[in-house]
């Protein structure tokens, strides 16, 4: 008998038919003798719709109230799925985040899980009940509802799997696995049988929203085996685990992130400590900086460019602007018309030609590269937003085109 956590995304619970289908999946795992926890997202586009409803009433509501509103979506799916499971004749109980023991920080809208107190879930499982838990939400130490950030129910599922030491955490999505590129945008994309945590983490962080990156981070930390599959096709999906087998692919995928902005700080005094000042100011406000480029100093000054997530651009510019005179910086330029395109693969370390081939693919499409950043398992380039899709296709064709 195994303990399985099954997570169902918004598209898998979008209507009654889908919910009944999910109930079949959950109950067949249960009837096979497993202990089953199902984690659900809000139905279809419910979270977007709730947000729009809130913003129509108040364009800048407090984050606490936004969390109260958004967390309602998951409550509906959890209750409906529990009812569908009852209808199939299995014992079941649905739990909200706080009932399931999700304790989080108080950062409304992007709360972090402190711990999951699983006593209640365990008690229910011991009674041989299926437990349905709302993803995406928790409670802070003041007893207030919090949410984990968009896409966060993947992280809820892994957190439960870790706390319960589950044997497997399955993700049912509208795609049947992790592909070499977003299969909706790149028709030739191929499904991977296996991918390592590190590669999945890079893919997720660099724009493949197929799994929330915090979920992958946690799975790696607690060594939770993940399986991505579809609630419709029931074919074999993709396994995310510690190591890849030697004979597997050199590269695992190409991704694009449009949600990025470039900031250039011009005329920074060329002396020690300036990069520290700029980046520590941003870090203190929780702004993540990614690709960084610093020019060679000339006439006593240099330029520092970097990328931040688009929604953080204005705040980042304002923070630097506040210190501009103090630091002796000449100018700050920002640009949202950029996209980050990356290639990810654990085999890259030992194959030095990958970067050159990637740049050749871009050159063949006459696409200009604005910034480059590399690590052992990824190469990222910053491009004009308008070139993004063409770039992904050209790079994908180059590396994955001919089987
Ligand atoms: P969920 O319904 O569980 O929240 P998401 O919508 O967040 O699922 O994630 C699934 C989507 O991720 C797919 O519809 C697909 O378009 C997209 N996606 C992006 N990159 C990839 C990739 N490399 N492999 C598979 N899917 C991808
Ligand atoms: N319902 C939330 C969202 O749409 C959480 C999730 O689905 O992962 O972002
Ligand atoms: Mg998602």
C-alpha cells in the first residue's frame, strides 16, 4: 500500500464532467489499496475571474482581502470533487488549507509555507478516507487566510507529499508531461520520459509554467518523486527525479519568459561596492535580479544592466532613482519589450559547442542578442520581445528538430 498525492490543475476540474473524471482517477487509486490525498486548484479561469471582480470594485485592494477572495476558488473545487467521490461510493473528506495544517508566512499574495501539520490529514487517512485538500492557500500566525502566489497549488501538493513522506506525487495537467518546449507553441516538441530536479527547476524558473518552481525546489530538497501526466489520456507521463540515466538526452528543453524587463543603470562610478549597493537595495525589497551585464569601465564610469520580473520593474527603478544622486549615477533606462529565451540540459557541462550552436540558430533568423547568461545547465539570452517565438522555434529546430 502506497501513499499517493495527486494534484489536479484548473483545467482538470473545470466542469462537472472533468470533476467526475478526476473522481474516477482518485477512487481507482484508492480502490487499488493506496492512501490518497488529492490537491485541487480552482476551476478553469476562476482565479483570474475572481481577481478581475475584486479589481473592478477596488483597483488597489489590500492584499489580505485579495487573499480572502482568491482562496475561495479552491474551496469550490475541493467540495465539488468530494461530492463526486461520495457519489462513487468512497469515504472522503475535503479540507481547506488551514484545516489541512498549512501554516504560512504573512506575505499575502506570495506567502511561504512554514510547515504542514499533518495530524488531521493522517487521522482521516487512518479512517480509510480519501482526503481532498485545497491547493494554493494556508493560514498565517494571526489566523488570516494567505495564498502562495499564482500557480502555487503545485507547491501545496509537494509540501503535503514531503510532510507525509509520500511515495509519489502526481500532477494531472492539460499536457501529458514535460516537453522539450511548450507543446502548444512548438508543434514539434517531444515528451521527456525523465528529467532531473535541477533541469526541471531551470525550465520552471525560466518560463515553462508547467510546474511551479517552488514545487520543484521542495521536491528536490525532500527527494519526492514527481510524475507529470494528463487526466485525459492516461498515458505514461514524465518522471522528475534525482538523476538522469546516462543514455538520455543531452538537452531537455527550450523556454521563453516574456514576463521580464531590463533595467540599465548608466554612468555608475567605477569603484568597488557599487554593484553591492544596487543589488542589495533591490534584494532588501525581495526583488529577484537575473541576467546581469556590466560594461568595462571608461572615464571612471561603467554601466550595469540586469533583468527583473516585469511586475517589479517600476518598483526597482524607483528604488534606484531614490539613490541616484547619492550614488552619482547618470541615468536609469528600463525596457519591457524584451524576452528571455533559454536552453536547459544537464549534458551541457561536458559539451562546449552548445552555446555556439544556439547563437548560430539565432543568427540564421537574424535575431539580435542583447544579453547572455550561462550556468552549468542552462544558457539564457535576452532578445526583443517580438523575436521571442521565432527564437524558441529556431533553437528547438536546431537541437530537437531531427530525431
Ligand atoms: P495546471 O492546470 O496544473 O495549473 P499549468 O497550466 O500551470 O497547469 O501548466 C500546464 C501548461 O504548461 C500547459 O498547458 C503548457 O502549455 C505549458 N507548458 C509550458 N512549457 C511546457 C513544457 N516544456 N512542457 C509541457 N508544458 C509546458
Ligand atoms: N488557482 C491558483 C492560480 O490560478 C493556483 C493554482 O492553480 O496553482 O494561480
Ligand atoms: Mg499551474
